[in-house]
C-alpha cells in the first residue's frame, strides 16, 4: 500500500511538471507568433516606402508602433546624402563604438538609450537592439537602432533571426533607394 501511494504521488508530480512544461511551450509559441506577426508588419511598411526619405520616416514613425517599442532610428556613420534624408549621423566611429568592428547584432537589456542615436526618445528607452546594415563596399556604415521602453524588452539571450531578417529587408530597400553604385 505504501508503494502504491509512493507511485501515485510520483505520477501526480510528473503530471504536474508536464502540465507546467506544456504551458511554457504554449506561451513561447504564442510569443514567437506575435513576434513574427510584428516582423511581417514591419517588412510590409518598409517595402512600401517609395524613397529614402519615406524609408527613414517609416523607421522613425511607423516601426515603433508596429514593433511595440519606444523608438527606432536609422543611423549613418558619416554625414552625407543619407543624413540629409533624415538618417541620424553618429560619427565615423559611432557605429563601431556601439557594436564593435565586426558584430552585426547587439542586444542590451536594462540599459539607457543613447541620446546620439535616439535623440529625445533616449530617456524612454530601457533596452536596445542594434543591427548593422550592410549596403555595399562604397556605401557608408549604417545601423538600425530599436529601443524598447521595458527593461526586459530586449534580452541578450533572445534569438536574433527576426532582427537579422528585418535588417536584410532594410538593406535591400536601401540598395534599391540608392540605386546602382559606381
């Protein structure tokens, strides 16, 4: 009788653990689906931009609402035509100072947004994602900066596949807007 009770208790504990695991998996799947839906919406908005000014406007004004973040910025390493189109000039070494010389994506939770990247919105930013944009060897270094208003809005351990995809789409749109390079 004691052995039956022991086995029953153990089976109930195992069942409870399985139920907890099932809830975690369902929650993760729902979160992934929500993230994918946001990424799809962002891509549609980016593809719809007619020119470089519209692309920059889309990044700054539409992406925060679509991605449920506080701020987004398209940054350029040196001043030039793109900064005239509204991209934030962060200086020749600004992007390398944020990401290092070779890193493509950087995620930082529980950090203040940089004023030179996010401007007045920096004080509302509590976690950030930076994506280096590669537009060609004759083009200046560029960056997509996304700032969340939540400390846990961006975490170092999160997957970066959707961010990389969003960066790829913006790169393609930038190349399209800039036209062929000599």
